[in-house]
C-alpha cells in the first residue's frame, strides 16, 4: 500500500470515528410495484383528459392517486383498487358543488394521520382544498376554497406543509395586476385540520410580473414539506427563476396565524444550464414535452436543509437531466448539486423525498433515441441515495427501472403520423413520499406510455398510464454503512460552477 493510500485510509478512519452515531444506511431495491390509473380508466368515468398530472402519496394503509379525471385509493400492501371516483364527484361529495378542473396534488399529513388534497375549482380563479376526516382516504372529506380575481387563472397549484401551516403556490394568468405573476398562500394548519376547513386567517403574497416581484421570488413557488417540526413558525420556499437560470429562495414567518410575513428573496447561483429541450424517442422524434426548469415535485426539508429536483439541459450538452440541489433552509445558501443524466438519453419529470435516516429516493422519466433499443422507450425509473456529513447526496446501488413503456412513441396524433409541429405534453409531475409507519419505505408514482388505442374515435395513439412502486432500503452491516458515509464525505465532489466565475 502506498503512502498516499495509507494517508487516505487514516483520514477515513478518523472520519468514521468522528461521525460515530450516523444511522445505518442501506442499499435500496424495488420491493414491488403495481399498476396505477390509466387514461382509459378515466375515459370510462367520462374524464378522458391528457396529460394526467400524475400525483399520489402513501398513508398508513393506503396509497392515494390523483390524475386529471379521477381519484383512486389503493390498498398499499396489495395494490388492490379500493375505490375510483371521477374528479367532479369527489369534490362535490367533499362540499365543492362547483366541481373541479384538474391539477390536483395530495399529501398524507404525518402529524394528524389525515389527507389533504388541492386542485382547480370549477372556474380558473379558484383552488379547492379538501381535508379527510380520518386516515381512510375513501371516507368523508371536508373542503374550502381559495378565490382569486374573476377572470384570473390560478394555475399549477403546488402544496407544502408542516405541523404549523399549509402552503399553496400558484402561477397566475389573466389579471396579474391584482394577483401578480405568482402567489403564495399561507394557511394556519389549525384552520384546515381543526374542524370545518376555513381560509379566514390565510395570508396571500402576490409577486408582480417585474424584476423586483416574480423576477425576485421566481415562478411556481414550492414551499417545503417538513416532517421535522416547525418550532419557529417559519417555512422556506423554493422556485426556479423566470429571468435567469438560477433558483430563488425566501421564507414566510408567522405561519401559524393571520398576518404572516415574508422575507426578501435570495438568488441561488447554480451550475449553468439551458431550457430543457423536448425528449427523444426510439422512433427518431423529439416531440415529448419535458416542460421547463420549474421545480415540479415537492421540496423536502430535513435537518435544516432543503432538497429539490428540477429538469435542466446542462450547459454545452444535448440532453435533459434531472438536477438535485441541497440548500440551507435558513439562508438559501447552496450546499450542493448534481445531475442525473447522460448523453443519448433525456431525463425529466423528477421528484424527491428525504427521510430522517438519511435515505433519499429520486423518481423520474427517461427516454432515448433509436440506438437505445427498448431502453429508449419512455421509462419510469428511480435512484436511491444516502446523505454525507454535509447533507449532500451520494448514490447507493444502481438505477432501477420501475416500469418501461409498452410502445416506442407517444405523440399528439396518430402513431403512424409524425407531426413535427406538435409536441406531446408529458407529466406535468411525479411524486415520491415515504411511508408514515416505516420511513425506510418510499413510494414513487410516475407515468409511462401504454399500448395504442382509439381514445379519440378513428385516431389510434398511445395512451398514458401510471405506475406505483415501493422502494425499500435493505439493511447492511453498520460498519460498511459507516465506511460508505465516510468515503462519500471524503471524496464526493459537487458541481458548483458559479456564473460569476464563468463570466470572469
């Protein structure tokens, strides 16, 4: 063994001794999975929409999936469908007779063992909020509503929460003088979960379509999902910029009552990237819309850090990648970042979850060109990670294919016609959550392209389908886990190219 090797080994040994009580990490493996809702399922309910806006969360005994058209409850242990109702019927039963228009999101609250769901109201200027009465997603729900200015669309609602508040972000269209370019709604938790839901003490923050408004605070605001507790009544908010290729950060204070306040926004300078390009497919087209660089999944807060993913095209490359970032939850300082991506493939629609054991799962879609064969089909995949002593991610095990598409292409029109001017919308998001009863089990839900069918009479094309996978962390000997943490902490590098340095 060389002198340099001995020195490295000594450094690792010292680091292992220093970290001592780090939780045992593990190699992750897909335990099992089951089919979710398909476009054809929703068509049978009279809700034949696309894209699905795939979303779901795991509870104590169930997995709850929302798509544009339906709400489905599964037995999380078997995958058996317990109920599937059309979207308007669900919201009407919850107390919103005006119906619903899609873009639904859902979380299972680890603090109260109840569900919360949001989505478009019957008109674009409203956002519905429903809270379950118990842990049974198939039981009764109660609801309330956010009402914006008439003629405004509160688009792409996002959902974050902790033990003190619920936070909903919107991207606004229409009357931006009244509503701003983007908005963040802070609602005291007790107002929604303490009885009949109300938004009476809600605080609304509008960000005008200016450099100092949405330009400073960003677009598609994602407040943190925080299961660590919020003793300071402060939540952190992340977003992608709308004026440059960076991320934005700010905080909301006093979230447990009316009159919450916000801090100034912080610009987070990340490695340079371009707008995501359409994804390639084995048939030679690049017609799958990867959306843009917005943070499309939940932002997770753990141990004073924020974890998020979004889709980028790394500067100087010809592919889209899923970029993860770690940010200080108090200051917005960038701690680390990394890309999931490689030449010849496109990676998009990522989502992340982080638990207190230092275990992380990122789910995403991937597709590639004709040279990739079956691997070039749109696939729903995942990678598992551990956290080093700085809170940065290091990968554990190999990339796991959860579900590969049944067909080679997914486009707007008939599968035997290539319309180069028509990009097929994909997504708009996926989700990863962890089991409230066993935090080492993660549930990921994503989309794939199922077989061709005449969804529209006379037009035979691929239909969307969803898939749900449980990903568990397999225990390893503690000594090996500690060495893994030590080596990762010693040798891991972060891509922290600064724009200022590049400019210089």
